[in-house]
């Protein structure tokens, strides 16, 4: 290899992989060219490797998330040894109205009796408990029902000092993941309904789009159809500075400047706006993505051929008529791509929502509520110390995968639409 | 002769009048739209102005404030009296020694119980607790007659001085603020002290007043320790758990280090990838895949890059929560920006230049090396600056790869060229960066932290906007100068 | 005159225009001492004087860069779209006797009364129907039945109705080049313009489409005054009643088409027509 870099070929120094040229024996320049080309190719391919890396890293933690989890369960110590026997079912969920609550009487091995109120949330559809059933923590295996039961035992009996007595294995099911609306991975009663986070992402994104699309579009029309080119040369870069401000600074602005203003306005109209709310985060995010929407839309509008504009003006159309009736339809795909890329930006935005929207995953459509987005959850969990391999650690990768899917969808759509319109003219 | 104007018909007149009416209406709408567009743009830009205004209002003074810290970077203890240390001549009652002139201080008194107004201009003895913000919460305050230093006074006052002026607390109506100009105080060292007092002369010091009995001599202070202080401000200060004294020097250094690592990774790699795609890549499925892929990577949310850094560099490669990890993570994040900018810059070079070079017998690499790269350098540089400004302002990935919220050192501490064992230490050491601190500070409930966050934001915005401005200027000049 | 005939026509000082004689027909417009300057200071039209006869076809011919398109685009103030262009002199529109290039007149009003068909067909990215209805839409006309009636009339007028009547909702851009151009003519016709300007309408078309458009121009002059710019002398001879020959920003000769093509009075015209330059 030393000869190839110094440029002096010596016999026997030709690495076989270099012997690829048509003429057989590589000349120094050819070898050098070959190496350089290989290096450049590697750099080019690196992006693909990075993408694969992202997907692999996310999947590496996501797959175990949906796999088995082992959890230490504490049961009260006051009743001696397991197993507990269900000695009476005072209210069987099988025939109760709610099907989720059961009042049981359990007896431990020593014959001591206690009442247990079990409470089954969304995780368990229904449960049948019969007199004589054994609740044996040492034999707790995969059943969600038993996990729920043991949680319930813990909750209702644990007035004394609980001691860990058994490992419980359970798994997060996809039906819960996509069927639940509560997200409480850090609580004792763990719930993994991703919709709580997706709703936060959707609400903040909608607020942002509500700001950025009209303002961005009208600004784009103004820049492309109304203003002189030298004015545009100044305004466009200055407008783009809006997206150059670090997002953490926007977060500061949203929390400490916009939220107080919103609270004042909310006070006038009688809406109580909490200190953390999705509205202020969304509004500021909207301002941040105005340049994306405006700049890309304006590019699309200006790439509409002049003949179309002249055709419209020759019919006596005003500028606004030309812009809305001719230019916008002609630049439709480009403008749509701008919107979609703006949405992708808003979906992936992290710091503004992490700072201003709060850290409470809430399944809500009300932007004046506090809420948590996928991104804010990831950052929020990571800010504390989460041991690797723990459930919390895995949840952030799961959320990352969901987020990646969402943004990938918008980005691919935007890319394809943009590519199509580029070919059109 | 048909040159004469023909007679007009009234019907035609009517039609024209209608037309003009309609046009006037349309034009009013057009004007309205024009004004709306301009207003919206001005409004968007005024958000930028409002943002700047808010930051300067909240953090501008914080950025300028200086505060004194001990040599180990801590604020003086809350009981310490801060002042200028000097020699003191002998008097009737005291031998020659040393004295400290405390800095002017704020006295906080509860209105009603203790009215300092009649004391303006008078010499007073003040007893109270020094509080964290450098003021004294007054327990007792009374006028005392002029007496030379060394005379005994009851009540063991904390300070003796002259009340300069009194004004109400701007926030709490129950408090009154009085400003006191303290007299110099004799510093009396305990017998077993090892303070090298001569070295401290002329310096700002913190004196730990020690414990005293009920009676003491006027204008003396018993020093348990005297610590020289150095002045620092937000930019030169170390991190602190006290919001008033927190600086961001370690974060500045951290940002610098991380950005260097990022630049070293991303610029060569991004330029190489851009050159490959524009000059070498054949038109095949792989190239197509790479192109779509890069467009997508540019849109991957930054927090996902953080997950990549956490999962790859920390969990798999074991690089730890270090400058290296952060730099590599950000390097990957901004890589698509550099690739795209390089490609655009190269694409702007007309193919005639390449043909001329190839036609003279140059190889492809020679063409790239001597023509394509030099001519596209401006565009590549612009892209690189934009990429670095993005890296400087990025927060989320660094939260994930463990940027610290408190550090007692900079990545450079312990870095000595003389010892090869520490050469790698800046890269593997713990780190923090400016946006991380800003995020951490914003999330604190106290207003004082918010001031620090605003000051940090100002620094951050100044960095990123000036980098962007440079890039915009470059782009502008490029467009002006090169006409192919 | 005789000296000009022997001099090289490329020399700026070697030709002198022949003043346009008054014409017999009723006037629709008259160009009087008209000058035009582009934003970069270029004096593109110099002292143009010519009549435009009502319900006749007037052709502007001349070599590339002679200013014929510039003159045509002055009739509906298309030059106002670009900053710093300047008109001087008059283009008087009859019967009201108003100056088309006067600053007191709104270019939008003029464009509504003086329509234009461009060199390259430029249908909007809308349906065929909406393309034709565009002129009415910008006038705020929303009466559906009325618009449909006018669209059909305009499409019939542009001899396109039979080809598109079943696919009015199809995109205007899906038509062939010749159909697109006739669509643009229908679009211009739909609002009853007083003058219809054609800027080399057949330059981008094949011979069959060209013949259709030419037939259309002859047919249309019954209802509207037409000014047509053409690069093709035969086309001018076929469709025009009057022809103006322009060269380097000046009107060299204006006359009845027959006269221009058979016995031009200016030697420059003759040289151009016989193909010695241009």
C-alpha cells in the first residue's frame, strides 16, 4: 500500500484488489485514482450505512421492549408464606358491570384471611377468579391477569413494609401499545398507550401548521409576485434567520414570553391556560417553520414559467388573481411539498415542546392543555439517569422508531412530490 | 378620412364605466393582499425582534454582571464580608495592621418596624444576616456617634457605615432598601493564623468574620479566614449551583471542542460524498438510493440522532458520555447538510470546465482536485458554516448523549501536552455545551436561573446568527462574482 | 431613395422610413409618434406612426429584433409587468379616443379590452373549461349558465368546440400544441376583446395546426380587430389586410398587404421581401 500513496510501483506490491482495471497492470495514476474513487464511494455509501445504523439501533431496543419483561413484585409480608388461596369472590368481574374490579378474599398458607380489591385497567379485558384459585407469586409467569392481580394485592394490602417475593414476567402487547391512550412507563401501574404521545405531537404540529401555512404561503406569494427582486434578495435570507435560531432559545421564548401573553388573553376570554401548554409551543414552532414553507413555496412559484404569468396578466388579471388562480395551481406540487416538509419539521421538533408544552402525556385535542410529544418524552426521560436496558431506556427507542416512521412518511412524500414538480418544468 | 374620432355610443360608455368599477374593486383587493403579505412578513420578522428584545430584557444585564469568586470557582460564603484589603496605619488604640473596606451594600429592612429614612447621611451600626444576594437583612440599626476605630461598642454590629440613600423595594412593598457605604474595618487575625496578609494587599477579598462575643471594638472584624477573590462574568465564569454566580465558560469550551470534532468528521466526509455523487456516481439504483436516502437523512429529527449516538457510540462502542460521542453524533447529524451544499456548489460549475480539463489529458481526480473543488470552495464553505451553526445550536441529541448540567471543570482541565497519557483526555472527558445549560436553566423554577438562561440564549443566538450571516454574505458574494 | 437602395441595409444610417399613407377603412386605433424604451435604456421603438383598421388584420413583419413584438406588447401594456420600461407618444383607441399607453389608464382595463395570444401556447394548469372561463372569472363573473354559454361560444369561435366538447374537464395542458394554441385563442375571445393581438401564434406549431390557426384568424376578423406579429412573410400575405414592415425599431413601410408584397415603395422593404436580409 505504501507504493500506491508514494506513487512508485514496485513488483509484488500490487494489492490484488487494485488489479481491476481493464489493462491489467495498474499505472500509478490509475491506482491512485482507484483508491480515491473507492474512498469517495465509501463516503457516498456512508449515508446508507448511517440509515441502516439508525434503524438497527432503534430496533435493537424496540424488539426487547415488546418482548418479556421481568419485574420484581412486592407482596405484603404480614401473612406469612405463599401461596395465597382465593377463599371467596365477593364481587366477580365476570358478572360485574365493569368487569374490571373484583373484591376477593385471600387466605395465606397459615390460614389468615384478607380482603383484596383488585382493579383492572385497560390492560385486562376481563378476568375469572374462582374460589380455590391459587395466587402463587413464585409461579407467576406470563399472564397479564396475574400481574394485574399481584399489583392489586400490592396496592390494597401493602400497609406494612412490602418485601419482594417474586419475579413476574409480562410483555407489552402491540394491541395495548396502539389501543391504549395512557402512557405511564414510570408509574407503578405501567401503561404503554402511544396515542397519549402521538396526540401531543399531532396537536402541537397542527397549531404550528395553522400558523406556518397561511403566513408562509402568503409571504411566498408576496415574495414571488409582489416584491422587487432586490428586496427579495434581502428579505429571504433575513426570513431564513428565523429558522437559524437555536430551538432551545425558541423554547425559552415560548415558555417565558408567549405563555404569559396567552395566559393574559385567556384571562380576558375566560380560558384558564396552564403554565405549560401546547398552544405556545405550537405557535412558536409555527414561526420557526415559516421560512421552510415560505422559501420552498416561493421557489416553486418562481419556477412557474413566465409565459403563464403573462397569459394571465394579458387577460386583465390582477396580481392576486394571477397568484391564486394561476401560479398557486401551477406550483401546487411544490407548495404541497413545502407544507409536508414543514409538517415533518414540526413533528420532529424537540426542544420547544420539551420546554414549553410540559411533561405530562395527555390524550387530548385541546391545545390549551399541557401535553407531551414523542420528542419531548424522549428528551425528558433522557435528562434523568436511566439505566441502560431498563424499561424506560427502551421506551425512548420505541418512541424514536414511531417518530422516525412518522417523519419518514412525510419526508418521502415531500421528496417525491418535489421531484415530480421539478420534472414538470 | 377615418382619422377623425367616431361618435361614441352611450351603451359603450355604460359598459366601460361598469368595467372600470369592477377593476377598481379588484385592485383594492389586490392592494389589500399586497399589504397583508408585507404585514405578515414584517410580523414574522418582528417575532425575531421580540425574541431578541425578550432575551436582552431578561438576560442582558446578567451577561454584563461581574461577580467575585474564590480561586476554586465558588462564590464567597454567605456570611463572608467582601471588600478591598489594605494596610492600616497605627492609631491611638490599635497598632499598625490590616483593614478591609467592604463594598457598598444593600440593607433590607421591614417597613414600619425600622425606618431607615431619618438615618440618611448618618453613621450607623448595623446588625443582621448577610444573605445570598449580597445584601443584609437588618435586625438592628442605630445611629452611633463618631468614634475612632478601636473603641468598644455594644451589640457586636456586622457593619458600620454611612447610610447613603433609601428607597422602597420595587417588588415587595413591605421592604425598604437602604444603601450603606461601609467604613474600613480592622482585620484582626486569630493568633494561630497562617494568612500571608501582605500578599493580599490591594486585592478584593472575602473575610469570614468568625465568632465574636457581645462586645467588640468599633470597626474591627475578626477574621477566621481571608480569601482573595477574582472577578468573573457570565462568559468566563464556571458553572455554579447558585444562579447568580453561574457562568458558562466550561460550556463555551465544550461547544468549541464538540464543534471541532464535528467539523473534522463531517466536512471531509460530506465533501467526499458530495464529490462522489456529482462527479463519480454512475446512474444506477445505488446512486438513486443514496440520493433519496440523503434527502431523508436531512429530515430525520435531531432527537433520533441522539438515540443513534446513545445506542451506537455509548452503548455499543463504549465511548462514554464524552466530547467524542457528542462530536460524532452531531457530525452525523449535519452530514447531509454538507453533502447537499457540496453537491449544489459542484453542480453550479458548467460541464465545459470539466471537458476542458479532461480534454487536456487530466484524470478525473486531477479535474476534481484542480478545478471542481477550488471553484466550488465558496459554496462548500457556506454549507460547512451553516452546518456548524446548526451543530452549535443543537440541544436534543446532546441531552441524549449525556451533556452534563453541572461540571466543575472544562474539557481542557488536566490536559497537558507534556504528558502523553492525558492527550486524549479532552475528547474522553465529560462535557457540557451552551444549549444544554440553557435548557437546564430554563427548566428551573427560579427567575434568577431564567436570567442566566436568557444570557446563555443571547450568547447562543449571537453565535448561530453571526455564523449564518457570514454564510449568507459568502453566498451573496459568490452570486455576485461568479458569472459562468 | 435611390442611394438607400444600394447601401447595405445593416448600416443604421442608410435607410429612411416611408411615411404611412392614410387608409380608407374605419380606424380602431392609431399609433402616433410612438417611442418605447426598455428598462436598461434601450430605445426599442422610434417614432412609430401607423393606423389599425377596425375588423381588419394588420400584420407586423420584419427581421428578428426589429421591435415588432415590442410594439405589439405595447398595445396591451405587457411592458408594465417589468420595472422601468417607458412609453412615449400615443396609441389612440377609438371610438373613445383614449391613449392606450397613457399613464392615466389602468393597464388591467386595457388588457381586458385588448387580448393577446402568445407565441408559445400557454394554457393554465386547469381544465379546458376553466381556461376559457378565466377571463370571466377574473371579472368576478360567477353566473354558471352565462359562463357556460360564453365558453361554448368562444370554443366554437376558436374552432375547438367539436374536438373538446366531451372533455371540458380535462386539463388544458393535455391537448396537442395546435389545440392548446386554439384554446388560448378561445380564452382570449371569451371576453369579447376589442382588439386581439397575436404574437407569432404559429411559431411553435406544425403546418397543419398553422393552417387551422390562420383560417381562424381570417374568420375572426369579422368580429374583432386583429394585429398579428409574424416572422413568416407568406403568412402575412395570406391573412393580413394591412402590413407594416419594421426594421431596427422603425416602421419602414405601412400599406395594404397587396401593395407591400407587390410594389413596395421603400427599397428596404423590397430587399427584405426578396430575401436579401432578415
